[in-house]
C-alpha cells in the first residue's frame, strides 16, 4: 500500500499497529473527534515524536493483513468511538482503543462472569471450573475466560457443554490460536460464542500481552471467579484488576495443603467472596443482574433427571472417609484403614474409574467430593 488508505477501518488498523504506543496515547487523540484517517494525513503536534514519525509511514503490509482478515465472515473491528462499544469496558482507566472480534458480537452486551485459574490445576480444580461454568452458563450468564490451558479451557468447555455462551479474550492476534492445543476449543467458541483481542493480526503470544488481556476479561465481566491459583498466579492479576474496576471477586476455597488453593485463600482474606456453589455466585450478583434487567434462568438439578446412584461398597466408603479431602498416599491409607496395601490399591483404582478420586504426581490421591450417602 503506497498511500494513505481511503478506508477508515484501514486507518484505524494503521494506528493500532504503532509500535510502543498503547491506548493511553491513542485514546486522547481519538477522543478529539478527528477521524483516524485525519490523524494519518496530519499527525497532531501533541502526539509523541515517535508516533508522528510512524504516522508518516505506517505499517502498510500489516494493515493489508488486517484488512484481509476483516473481509472474512464474522470478523469485525469494534472501535472505542462506536456506540456498540461495551459500556463496562469503557469505564476502565485504560480501555482498549479497538477490539478485533470473531463470532457473535452480541455477547459483549450480555451479563458475563470471568472464570480464571491455574494453567496446571488439580483434577478437582478442572472439575470445579467446568461445573461452575456449566451452572452459570445454564442460568444465562456468558462465561468469559482467557483460552489458556487448565482452568480457562475447562470453564469454556463447561459453558459449551451446557449449551451456554462463552467468550474468550486472547493475548494474540485472532489469526492464530495460543496455545495450539486449544485449536478445536477455539473453533467451538467461535462457532457458538465470541473470540476477542485488542491485538492486530500476526501478534505473537508475548508475556506482556497477557496482563492486557486480563484487564479486558475483568473489565467486560460483572465479576471474576478464581477457581484455583497459586500465590503468584496471573489469575490474581485478573482478580486485582476486577476489584480496581469495582467488580465482584469470588474465590473457591480448597485444602490448606494444596499450593493451588493459596491464591484463592489470599483473595478471601483480602475481601473476595467465598463461594462453594454456582448458586452462591448468582446470589451475590443478584443486585447487579437486576440493575441490567437480567433474570437468571432456573437451573434444573442434574439429580432430578438422574436415577439415584447405586449404594457404594462399605469398604469404599470407609477408605474415602479415611482419605478426607486432603491428598493422601497409599501408605497413609493403609495405616488409617488397616486394609492390606494390595486391597487399598485395588479400591483406589476402582474409585478413580468411578470418578470419586483423582491421582496426581508423587503417588497422591485426592477425593473429588462426590457424595457417598
């Protein structure tokens, strides 16, 4: 592209590609009412010198890639000057200047909750993320997350499994999927929900991009639910950003022996709402949901449509009770129950196949909380 583009969308893409320039610099320039094309044709004297130099010779090859992407079905660029730009996101101190969207943009206007947590969660953590997301999605909330492995992926899948709506905010351009292992999940989200990014096409997954992704995730949602997180988890950044934006923060407690529970416990000590069920989240969000005219759908209990479970073998119940809800080794269970080691191993295998316990590194077994009565 050899000259200033006539298309305003192309001019926006050129602005968004300015190196080292973020929304804190661009938004004041765009708020003057000057079209993006006008900023390219006559770079304002108030702009930083580096930006003025760039505007005289923008990244036209990159802009062409963005325009080719925007020409594809269900792709669009939502600008901060557009009346459809999400009001909750506009409330942030540094809202993104524009959003690249792939999927159904109507999800941006619906009440949503962000569900985040560890990339390497326990089996119980994955299950909690899936089940909480499924419950909240079935009630009508959009489930927002970051498309990462672990808790994020489980939350997205929970919403999809409940035939609900889910939205993924990414730290890359939307022409790529990161991590690549979530490609099928990203496709399913795009077909049934929405993918969102503030980054132009070709943008790689750099570490600095994920805190920026997290602020969008927190900003779009009425609240953020942290399922499992270590003390230095990026999920705590999302929770902090949510709190700073005046949004609700929820955390699921766990074992005091589980390092992945310590981040949640720290949030609870700092004022996050402790929740044990999806209904707790809906109750806490009640006033906010009412303010936006949202009435949660009644969620049918799975047990109402399912036959009562078969009675559990007495030895299995005894072993589960001896395990408690903290991780335990086979040797510890032998000592607590008095059962032979071979018998404990056999019972653990059966319980794992039935979904009552999960195994982890180091020979540890954890009860998954399924009732035995």
